[in-house]
C-alpha cells in the first residue's frame, strides 16, 4: 500500500481495525459516549440513530478522488477512480461486525456501562458508511447495502458527490444518502478540495440533479471552513435547489487529525457563525430550521420536519427547539414552521 498511514500497526494505534483489503472500522467517539453516559450523537438527536448500536466503517479506506483540506485523513490515496482488487460484501460486513464487537468488548467490564446497553451494542442496528475515503469507489457497494438491509441494519452513506454514475446505479438506495457540498462555486471547490479529475465540479452538480429523484432520505451536508467556504449563502441555496433534499446540515469544520497540517484553529467557525449561515440559508430556501447540536456545531434544516425521524425511531420526548441567533431572521420561529409537537 502506498499510504504510510495504512500500515496496520499505525492504523490500529489510531483506533482503526482493518477488515480486509480496503475496509476498516473505527469506534465512533459517540458510540463510546452512548455506552458510558447515555449521550447520543447529533444524528441521534436529529433522526433517531442509537449511537451505541452504530458501526462507523469505510469500504474504501485508501480510495478517494478529492484531497479536501479539511479532511482529517492522510491523503496519499492509493486509488482515485475505483478499487481494482476488492473483497466480497459478505466478507466486508461479517468482518466489520466482528471487529466492532471486538473493539467494544472492553466496555463489558466497565461499571459505568449499563449491561443491557452493552448487550445491544454487540448487535449494531445502524452502519455509518462515512469513516474515510469515498465509499462509491467500492464496486460492490450495492450488495453491501443489500446485505445490511436484509439484517435489519439501516445505512447512512456519505458521498462527496463526484461519482454520479455510482449514484445512478445505487440499488438498493441507502436508508439516508448524504452528499457533501463543500463549496459554493467551482473556484472555491478547486482550491478547497484539490480534485484528481478536472471535471469533478461538473460531476458534483450532475449528482445534485440526480439526487432530486432518488427515492430515499436525501441530505446535503455543508462542511463550513471559516475563511474558505463559509458565506455565499445565495450560491449554496442555488446548488441545494438542484437537489431538492429532504434535509440540509450546515456543519462547522472540526480541527482534528491530518487537517491540522493544512488548516489552523482560526478556520474553525463558532457554533453561532454556523448558525448565522444556517438561518440565512433556511430563509433563502424556505426550509424550516428545526434543530441544532452545539457539541457538533451542526444545524438541521428539514423540508418537512414531521419526516425527520427514521421509521420507528421517534424519541419519547422531543428535543428543545433550536436557539435563536442574535440579529438574524428566524424563519423557523413562526408556529407553522415549528416541528409538530415540539416544545414551543
Ligand atoms: S452516526 Fe456517526 S457520529 Fe453518530 S454514532 Fe454513528 S458514526 Fe458516530
């Protein structure tokens, strides 16, 4: 392998468990938090994911066609178009589940972990296909998704959007499909994501047009880096309209991993700065701004707030309403726009 960070010992030091030629699992920070403190990640708050039953994995640990400055991985990608040699999906899934169980086994003897919660964690109900790399470069992604769904495991797939052919061929569709839109225009995109292909921006906009007709829960994520791509709300709104997504997540860049060699702490926006962006975007698109998670500097815009929960995952009590951001118009605060049944 070309990537020094893919040396198994080094990866294992970083908490990864390699599960074959091109896949890896890593226990999410929030999976550990859910086990020890009962706190869930923002996708728990927004959509009903149970973080202690979530497996974070990638089928493309060393394959991506972008080199985003904010990415926390080392980027000596071995593959930029597709994986030439790959494992069967059944192998990837069974090894990933085994690895997750092994990585979590230590929590079994922890006094702070409820035994029932620990038992549940041994049987994941959700896969976050988003750890690192571009998952659509794995040629057997469809079969992998199908196997997860057969086992009753929901799937959140995060793509950088530059592989529209893979999106066209997705079958089955993931439970929730994320497309990252990390630049308001071609020029910022080129500078921030350093794509391997010259037509990457065109591919992204093609994906956005495809997304609007896909019959699954579709999310646009804007990862916002201060001084690089934060602002330009009108241009982002034009891109979002191409996809007509169910949800939009404006999210602040997190200063971690290898991104610290490309960016500085000054590039991390505050939660309030992300909030100003989210409020303006919500106003431009007419999407209600329904929730926020300050721990992760992320906001949720939902075209139809009543559809935010995954089927059967509605919480017993709804989260508090999103906070106000001083000085900004608050499109979500008119009664018609507030999540039905939510406080306030
Ligand atoms: S959905 Fe993402 S953040 Fe939440 S527990 Fe899973 S991997 Fe972690």
